[in-house]
């Protein structure tokens, strides 16, 4: 399988390389309870992707809506759909 430029642009990257300029990105969030799961199926309930952005308020940090946890990876968001595109 050959990866396209688009595939590479969507690959998960280490969180340390995420932009800190206010850009919305997709991040992988792992809840602290994930470490207590015995199986991968159980752990999947304790991790998910969320949209987040870095803000400079109070010394800087991530802001997001969703699960509590630690961010491990990030990727750019896909382009928004064009108005009038069929689903």
C-alpha cells in the first residue's frame, strides 16, 4: 500500500510537535483509568480523539471539550466539507 500526501498529513504525530498557535487540531486523549483495563476492548472505552487548541491564558495550555486525560498524539483536522457536497 502506498501512502498519499493526504494520508501522511493525517498520520498521528507526537503531541510534543503539535502547534501552539491556537490552531484547532485532533488530539488522542487517554483517560487515567485506561491503565486499569485488562483488554484492549476495555481500554477503548477510556481513550478517544477530541478537537483541541493551545491557548496562552494562565501560562498556556490545551483547551478542549470531551474526555479528561493525557494527550499523547495529534493530527491536523481534515478540511471542512464544501457547502452543497453530497454526504
